[in-house]
């Protein structure tokens, strides 16, 4: 389970958290970051 903070339309925290999968199922706004590292040896 990965809990994420739920935000409103203005990116203000609502004080609620939910599991990442449920947030995506319901289409709720949340903060998340992804980092991709790529070089000549490894591509992730």
C-alpha cells in the first residue's frame, strides 16, 4: 500500500490520504513525481 496526499484543484492539501491505486481509480488530484535515469549502459 502506498498512501498519497490528496490535493484540491488549487494543489492545496485536503488533509486526506488514500492508496495510490484508489486515487488513480477515482481520478483524484495528488502529488507524485517520477524520475527516469538514462545513460549509454542502462535505460530504465
